[in-house]
């Protein structure tokens, strides 16, 4: 019927008109030069130990897990990098989406004094990062730096390998996790499984904070004991979400 769009869910596939720029071939993408490539990874808060025994706390999002090793990409000029080179224990705290403002309060701060000239404009020294963020600490079990109270997942870890990245600006840290703490509300009762429907990471998406959308499905390797999940309405295989 003219003027009435059929429902998307009735179509096998949404048809997207390719954006072909004059002079290019039939490539549906455009070439761009983004200033950052932060395509959406979970935010973590790293607690490390300063030389005087106090704790530093820094947000970062270049973190991912290989089994029980977490790989971190850290600015070489930061206090966290300095602390880990001298004292390799840390806690990788995972905040929930509702804690994004506490994370953002830490964004302009460094534990380095004086602030190195390589730090971004507006960056200032702060000794008490926990206080500045409005967060409180909990003692750890296997490492000296404290955990962040209120973060639903806290991974105690030890930096085993620290090496410069290809640019020389960052360090790549491989941290072996020694102990995992979880808010019981995100654990499947009576098991060691995190309930993926109860846990939601805080996602840093091109410098904007997001939570997760509804579940789409699960990997064939998932062993989490829970009810079969249905695909979110309107999200079917082959349908661009
Ligand atoms: C959400 C968020 C994500 C960040 N991700 C990273 C990151 O992956 N690696 C990094 O080196 N810095 C990252 N930063 C910047 C550091 O937090 C910043 O350099 C901070 O000053 C480091 O503190 P420190 O010098 O006390 O270690 C991020 C900041 C925010 C707010």
C-alpha cells in the first residue's frame, strides 16, 4: 500500500542504500580519520599502590581477558604505569553503568605530581582519587591495593609482563588474576557463574558511556545454568540490529 512502510520484522533483511561517493567504486563504506578508535570496551578502575603505601585509582577501557590473564593498555606517563613497574599488584574493578559519573569524576585526574607535560590539557594532580570520585575502598585478599566498594566485579591481579607498545606511548600489561570477587546479585545462586542477564558492564563507546542493550543470544560454549533466552524482539538472524 502506497505510503505505508511494511514492519521491519516482516522483512528478511533491511536494505541499506550504499553511500557511494562520487569517483569511488561501489563500496558501501566511507573512509574516515577518527581521532580515537575506542569502539566500545568495558570501563575498569585500576587500583595500584603508590610509593608511600596509599592507593591510586584510574579509569581505563583498553582491557580484555585471555583466560585468567587480563591485558591492559596503559599510558606510559601515568601514575598507574609507574606504580605497576615498581609494585606489580593491582585490582581490576569493574563498575556498573550507574557508576559512570564516579568514573567521569576521575577522568581529569592523575596521581602523578608534578603532572607530566604529555598529559592531556586540563589534567590535574589528585592524591585522594577514591575521595575525589566519591568511592570507598575494601581490603583485598591476595594483593596490597584495595578494591573499590560498590563495583560488582573486582579482580585481584599481579602484573606479570609489562612491555612498551608499538607507538612507545603505551605499555601493554599482562596481569594474572589471583582472586575474583562478585556482588552476589550477579552470580547464579550456588554456582561460580556470573549471570550475564544480571551483570552489565559500563561501556566506553567513542568517549561516551553506555550500558548493554537487551540480550541477543549466547555462544554455543556458554555453560551458565539459566533458562533459554529468546532473541530480543525485532532482532533476528540476518537483520541488522
Ligand atoms: C572511561 C575512561 C577510559 C580510559 N581508558 C584509558 C586506557 O585504556 N588507557 C589509558 O592509559 N588511559 C585511559 N584513560 C585515561 C586515564 O584514566 C588518565 O590518563 C588518568 O590520568 C590516569 O591516571 P594516573 O596517571 O593516576 O594513572 C581513560 C579515562 C577514562 C575516563
